[in-house]
C-alpha cells in the first residue's frame, strides 16, 4: 500500500466521523502526499471533501506536495487535487482495486 493510500484511508475515517456528527465547519484532513513524514493539514468542509474525492484515482495534497507521476487536476491556495495516471489504487469507500488510466 502506498503512503498516499494510507493518508487517504485516514481521511475517509475523518470524513465518516464528520458525517456521523453532522459537522458543517472546516475539518482538518491529512495531506495525501507520498511523504510518510508529512504532517500538513487541509481545512475543508465535508461537502468540499466529498466533491473533490468523488473519483478514487484522485488525491488531495497541500500545494507543493503533489504525488510524483500524477497530473494536477485543480489547485488553489488551500489544496492541490491530483490524479494518478498509471498506478494501481484501492478505493477505501468500496474496497475495489483498479488500474489508473493512461492519459489521453
């Protein structure tokens, strides 16, 4: 399992807590970069997190922590949304594993 997948799984648990408790305020999510020593946080509402994480090949990082061999889909001052193009991934929401797609 890749480091970014571990961080993403932890973020899914944080999101589950947010859904359970009905949190509407910004929640501190973990940076889903490949650096296992990273302690960076992203402050996002649950609604924004859910929207950004709707595709299991996409990862949230703080700007500048993008995953190697990934395409930056969207970036602002708060986060960078990247998509792995060639890596295998596991969707923590479904448990399904799949192959990342090649770029067009």
